[in-house]
C-alpha cells in the first residue's frame, strides 16, 4: 500500500483508490484506519507494518477518486524534494506538476475539463514549501 501524509504530516494510507487516516492501535499491535472523508464510515485494519489485513467496514459514502490520491502523493513528493534538495522550490514544482499532467488518467481528465472551457487542476504551491 502506498503512503503519504496530510498537510499536518499525519500518515495516510492509500488502499484501492481510497485514502485512510490513522485512527487507533488494536490490541494485537495492528492499526485501525478510517476514511479521510468526513462522515464516511469506511475502515480498514493493517498490521504494525501497514500491510492490509481486512476491511472493518468497506461501505464508503462516496466514490473513489484515484486522482486525489495521485495529487496528494505528488504534493508530498514536492515537499520532500524541497526540503532535501538544493535546487529551487519553483524548479521542483515545475518538474512534479509536469509529471502530473503527463500521467494518462490525469491527462484525459484535463482534456475533458479543457473541452468544457475549464482548467486542469494543478496543485498550487503551498506557502509552507
């Protein structure tokens, strides 16, 4: 399972196009995770190394949006690169957003938006980066 973080550096797990935030530890040293969307009852359980064990509640109150997870992973990558590399933040931003637009699922969604006269979503540089 892929992992990333929230804006406040809390862990997020990505499982089957849904994002889960850490909820609590289980008695057997596993972890319980709850869906990131407010009001959703989706829950999973992992072992102590974040390997999926089971669904605690697989019913989500919303559809999965894999692009949200992709954008969140790219933002996390940008933050990590900006903190560790000596290049400019603007250069990291340009490289990572170019990679985002070149992904097939994002590219097709961008074309759909552009054909309607909208703009493709590209994450804005966060002021803390």
